[in-house]
C-alpha cells in the first residue's frame, strides 16, 4: 500500500479549519486529519503542501511511527506550533487509514476500551455571577457533571472567554480599512483576582457541592498571583485550575504548588513531550492537557500520557471549537483506551460544521461516545468545504490599562 496524494483542504464554515486528506493506492481507502491552528491556518497549509506532502508520496501509510520520526527528527529545524500542527493532521489521517484497513476503530488499535464513555466538560460563561450560575445550571440539566466557569472581569473590555455556553474564543472579525483586525481586550490582574474567588463562592452557594467546577486562567498571571488565586479557591474544591502561567515559565509552578492544594492543569500551548516533562516528573500538575492537533497527534499524546501515568497525572486534552471534529474524535478514541484519562473538554459544533466535517463525538448524559466504525469515524465533504473559502481572522489581543501589551 502506498500514499498517492496528500490533500490540504482549507475551509471556513463559520471559522477556519485546515483538513488533511491522505489518499492511498487502495481503491476508496483514505484518511482524514485536522491541522487547524487558530490564526495561522495558511502557514500550516503551506508546510503541509510545500514541505511535508512531497515526502509522503509513495510511502507506506502503515508505518506511522517512521513517518512521524521523519517529519519531526528528520528535519534540522524541528517543532514549533506550525510544523507540529501539520504533523498532527498527518498523524491522525494515518491512524484513520490504519483503522479502516484493519476494520477496527482507532481506540481498538490503541489497546481497546478501558471505559464505556468519556467524561466531558463544556463552558459556562456570563457577564455576571447570575448569568454564569444560569449557564452552569443549563449544563447540569443537559447532563454535564463537570463545567468550566468563566465570568467577565469588571472594568475589562472583552469577555475573557466568558461569552456564553458556545463561546467561540477566536471568531473575532473586525473589518477596518485594511481588512480584519484583532479586537483589543483590556486586562488588569487585581480585579480578576478579586472576582474569581467570589464567583466560585457564589456558585458553590447556589448550585451546590456536587457539580465539578473548573476555571481557565489563560496564562495571564505571575507565579505569586497564581499561588494566591489557587489558595483562595481551595474552599470551593475545583476539579482543576487551568493554565495559570505562561508556557514559557514552567518553573513558576513550583511556587503555586508550595502554597496550594488546588489541582492544576496545563499543556494546551505545549507542542512536544519535552515541554511536559518537568511538570510531570516534578509532580507540579495534576492534569496534562496537550492539544492532539498541535502536539504531534495520537502518536505523541500516547507517549505523553504514558509518562503522566507514572506520576498519577491524568489527561484532559484540549477540546475547544477552534480545532476541527477529527481532533475531537482523536481525543475520544485515545481517552477510551488510556488508563489515566481524567476529563475531556468538548463543544457542540454548529450544524454546518457537522455537514462539512461529519464525525464529531456524540455527547450523552455527561459522557462522549464515538461511532463504532473503522478508523476515526470522521470525514470531509470536499464539495461543501469549497463553498466556504478561508477568511483571515485573529484572536483578540490584550493590553494593560496603561496601554502595554499582555499575553492573551
Ligand atoms: O485558540 C485559543 C483557544 O483554543 C483557547 O482559548 C481555548 O483555552 C482554551 C480552552 O481551554 O479551550
Ligand atoms: Mg484553556
């Protein structure tokens, strides 16, 4: 069996997605993967088409590890989010082919199910505590046992990821004379540090102790600020506090750990196992949440999970709306097989995305399921995808009250 074509499909059915379709010389046998990197879609598409695709033509798609090593270690300049996203899309498509060829779902190839369903969480946000409370209640009614809660910060322009249940973190198009420009959000740590513990006090008082709650800091704090927040959140027993620090400052997690027992999660901005290592081996986090679409696909995530397992760290792979259904499906196939799975982030895709990219996991009573069909169970409708051409879009940018730039 040989790879005959690597197709890159860029489409925007509401937001931009980059899809990889790997075609083989076996009639009708192809694999589909996701290579979407929010705000850098065309850079990844160029890496796929100009650098990776020519190396794949004629290769045996069964040799996933060898192809992975070729596209990572084979290059002198390796890694980075753009190349790792391209590699992730290829990796998923190859696992899809392997499953289809074997007549087995990918989770079966990964060792088989260790659980019947995948515990899922989604987002509840609002402009004030009552709106967040209502959103959490709606999630609970829908069956969610774990909910992420975000509230707008008083005085801050922008929603800080608190735009509602189906929050679309990146779909910000502002058309100026030069085309779309990023929205600017304002950020000050003091109001944020005051409002978040009060939000969780309100939620525990109103929705009770049973629903598991978590919160995403979006890497905006300094180590000592994050330590204060983690300590002040202790009475509210968070499932985890996510991404308290920038990914560059892994040492800072030691300071948070010294001050608090609030469980910590990190990893959506990591691209390889090497970035995860110190947080795992020093037991500085409790959940590792790499993005399968940005860190090397199923092949790399399995290895990260295996190291995490040694330290009783559980997985919580990134699952927002800005990665396409094939990554969400890959998440759930891996979650079903992993012994140290923790929780899975998910979104409900709009109907049009489900038509262009069928096969997203299905949510039922708190858990995610994938269809019991060979491969990842995903596809791409290329004719429909072509009707939604790429549109340049930016994530919001963040500035302090004095006008200086801050991390998003
Ligand atoms: O592109 C940025 C989003 O993926 C990010 O804001 C989502 O932090 C996120 C999350 O936890 O889903
Ligand atoms: Mg996050």
